[in-house]
């Protein structure tokens, strides 16, 4: 299940995503059915209830991760960010040039560069946060299914 889950969340193709998501729910259904079969082998109902709760929590956690995977930054916010990054130096360039006589000569060059650097950095951070499962950024979600599979062998 973990290997399939890792494959599901690394996929960005919507059609393949739906197919993989259906397979995950089939696996959850199979796991739930196995839990119910434990009654036939004499497992106490309190233990079966606990296992059923764990399966339910797994499904809820999968749904939460699915929501995180599907959520994207609104297009208008991204467009506003891009427009602001490109127009800010043009709009405020004359202001910084006019303050040349009031402040040091380096200020007219340092301030626009500093503002551009900050805005581009924020845009890059927004791009890295867009897909938390791509394992590119430092704070991405990593599903370590391979290590878990090694523990089971």
C-alpha cells in the first residue's frame, strides 16, 4: 500500500491519478475485509474494533494527503505575484533615481536590487510549495515506502 501511495502522490497526470486513487481505495477495502475475516479465526471483537479504527484512520490520513496534493495556489494570486514582480522595478525606478541627491549614490542601485531579490525569492518559495510531494524542496513530504518494505522482509 505504501509503495502504491508513493506512486500515487508523485503522479501529476489527472487521468492516471484517478486510476491510482481507485486502486488505493480497493486496497483499503481489501484491508477492511481482511479485518472482518479475523472474526472467523477467533480474534476478540475488541481487537477487531481497534484494527478497524486503525484502518479508518489510514483512510482519513490518505484523504487528507490527497487534499494537500490536489490543492494549488489560485491562478489570480500567481498572476498578481508575477505582475507585481515585473512592474515594481519599473514603477519605483524613478523614485529611487530621484532620491539620488538625498541619500548616498549606492542607494538608488541597492534598493531596487534588494526589492527585486526579495520578490523573486518569495515567488520561488511559492513555486516550491506548490507540490509538496515532488521531493524537490527541503520541506516536502517524503513517503519512505522503500524503507518500510525492507522492514517487512
